[in-house]
C-alpha cells in the first residue's frame, strides 16, 4: 500500500508540473501574439499588458523550480521518471526566457510608436513572428502527446526563422545607410527581429528536450542554423 501511495503521489506531482508547463506555454504564446499586434497597431497599452503578464510567467517558473526540487528530494525518481522531471525543469527555463524576449519587444514599442514606419519591415517581422508562434503551439502539442516526430519537425523549422532574420537584418541596414534619420527606428527593429529569432532558438531547445524525453537521447545531428546576420558587412 505504501508503494502504491508513493507512485500515486509522484503521478500527482508530474500532473501538476504538466499543468504548470501548459499554463506557462499558453501565456508566452499569447505574449508573443499580443506584442506583435501591439507593434503593428502601435498600441502601448497592449505593450504594457505584455510586460505586466511576464510577472506571472516568472511566478510559474519559480513554482516549477520549487516543486521539482521537492520531487527530486522526496521521490528520488529514476530512469524515465527522472528524465521527465529534468525535461520539465529545462522547458520551464526556456519558456521563461521566451516571456522575457516578448517583454523586451514590448518595451521597444513605446519608442517605435512615436516614429514613422520603416518600409515594409513590419510585414517581415510579422511573418517571422507568425512562424515562431506556430512553432510554440506545435512544440507544446508535441509535449502533450509525446510526439517525437512533431518535436523534430519544430526543430527543423528554426532554419526558416534564421533566414527571415538574416534577410530582415540586411534590409534594415540598407534603410539605415539610405537615410540616417531612420537609424534609431531601424536599430530598435533590429533588436525586435533578434528577440524573435532567439525565441525560435528557445522553442527549438524545448523540441530537443522532448526528443530526449521520448527517446532517452538528444538529437544526434547538429541543430540546423541559417543566421548569417553576424557575417553581414556594411559597405
């Protein structure tokens, strides 16, 4: 009976951890969607809401940290159970960083809202963010169903995010060279683009941890990367 009680308690702990991850995932998914709407519509009220919502994401990560430490200390899980706890801890850390990047984008909207739009760059930013939003949704679905194939597909899509980021980086540099008055706005948009690209990286990390959770091994092939912005020169 005692053994059954321990197993039941551990299952309850895992269910609670899954519930927190689901809440965190839903929050950061909404943060990214809201901050992109705020960016396009120049809605500083919505941008402030994104900043405020990040506090809840931080609280949930702290809750996961506390609960996982308790589980490790009291339950002493082994093998698959230990892997499940470790993956939740890693996922929470990545989701928290995604929330931070969304908050950083929101902060720049207060400045960008006062400036003229820069060409069609908003469309490129939206396209990249839309792709990353889909990646977040799919990776959360992959975790909920332990679908390794869906997780691996998310991992591969990060290369497309990198391509858009590199293209946008070059486009913004061109605008800055053509008109120095646009340098401030373009600089903020560069940071926005980079933040979205980094969100894609964190989603990819989550996908790799799901692969590890299901298979017991991290993906063997090197993560595909196509971010060439650091190699772009200004002439």
